[in-house]
């Protein structure tokens, strides 16, 4: 049985996402690359 969880973005989350949309696409990182870098930096 699948449980549906409603999730609402906070104003801070929306601001961060909007800032990301404005970033230069030539320096864009994929989600996978971003996670890889975080793992390397913080040992996650």
C-alpha cells in the first residue's frame, strides 16, 4: 500500500530553487554530479 505524503515548499526552498534557475547553464551540475561532490566533500 502506497502512502501519499503532501509536501509543501517553504519560502526559503522556493527562493533557492529560483536562484538555481538563474544560474549560468554552462556551469550547471546534474543532480548526480552534485551528490557525488557532496559525498566527496562531506563523506555522506
